[in-house]
């Protein structure tokens, strides 16, 4: 009887540790998706752009194209960096400049192995310390398809 209780207790501890260990594993890999931001006063329309996100360990990065004011030409890349915790909670920041304006991005969200979302804001400041303009952005992500080199 004593051995049976001991075995049940040991099985319960081992099972609990396996569940905790599975939860604590970080998500790694490549994700793709769509990045959507509100219209700026100086742009023609809302922003729709593809986005690539990569997670390695607890580090996360994304890249998406920067467009000219009428959205007809790529003029650079927004690169954001940040962290992801064991629950898939992300936080990234970025900074870039275009035509004398500086933008700071701040994004947060959650991700699982099957995808996720982020929301955030861009704070735009013009030359000469003009009043900043803030616009909200949303990102939807899914796992990137594996290429032959990734397999």
C-alpha cells in the first residue's frame, strides 16, 4: 500500500513538472503576416504592409517595408527588436526617420506556435519639435511556410 501511494505521488510530481516544462518552452521560428496602421495626415490612405517576424530564444525581431507618402515606393525598412516570454507575450520597439520626421514604434501582443497578434503605436515627430502625431497599428501573424533550406 505504501509503495502504491509513493508511486502515485511520484507520478503526480513528474506529470506536473512535464506540464510546467511544456508551458515554459519559448516559441521559436519565423512568422509572416500583415501590418495595418491608421492613416497619417500626410499620407493618402491607411498603411497595409507585409511583415516578417523571427524568434530565437527570448529575442524577437520584425521587419516591414517603409513607403513614401503616397505608398507607391519602398524607401526603407522598419526594424523592431524586443523580447518574448515563455507565455508568448511579445514586446518590441523601433525607431526610424524619413524626410526629417522621426518615428518611434512600440508594439505588444501574444503569439503561439499557430500565430498571434500585436497592437501598438507609432509616435511621429516632425522637424523643429512639432507636436507629435500618434497612430495605432495592428499586426496579424501566422507561421511562415518552411522552405527546402529550413527543413
